[in-house]
C-alpha cells in the first residue's frame, strides 16, 4: 500500500471508531475500513476524470484566432487576450484544479537587483527593490538613481 492510502486508512479507522462519522460509538473492522477506502478511491478517480474532462473543454475553447488563409491575430478566440492566454495556461498546466491560481505563479522568478546606495554614517545600505533587468533603480523609500553610461552609478 502507498503511504497516502495508509494515512487514509488510519484517518477512516480513527474517525469511525471514535464515532465522528457514525454519530455514535462503534467499532469497525479492517474489512469495513477497506470498503470505505475503496469507495473513497472510486470517488477520487471519478472526480479526477471529471476535472480532467472539464479542463480539456476549457483548453479547447481557448485557441488562437485564425483567419482564412492561415493568418493568425495572436489573440485567444474566447477571451481576446494574447495567446496563449492565462486561462489556457491554467487549463493545460499540471496542478490541483481546485487550488486558487494566480497567473504570476507561472512567471519565472526574476533575480533581485544587487545595486544599493551607500549608507551615510551608521545607516544601512538602501537596496534597489526592482527585479530583472533595468537601468533606473529605486529604493524602498522611493530614492531613484540610474546607471552611468560607463557601467557605474550616477544620481
């Protein structure tokens, strides 16, 4: 048995034997636990198939707009966003379909900027809070500066 199935078995036995699911104190046999677990597994299989079919229907609706002659506009037919649209990405990416999703979850993590302003006295250095490639830096307090043409920094 897999670890997940063992864990489910322990939960089912504990809950049934404590009466949480039955509504009264009872003892359930291993065979009874197997029946409950098989029913739960059947439901999980059915539910997963239903979710997969639903995601496939969503993905089929979000396709690129194609004109006669094979020209494409670069937009999604369904939502008119740039193709591939966030909905198609969501429907075709392996994830829990019941989980909340933010399109930013699929964006690659940009590296933090290493630039910072030199401190005055005992003050700590103020780091740039922007990520990814940029030439204008900004601190948490809104202080801005740009890179000098020779690769250094200027105010």
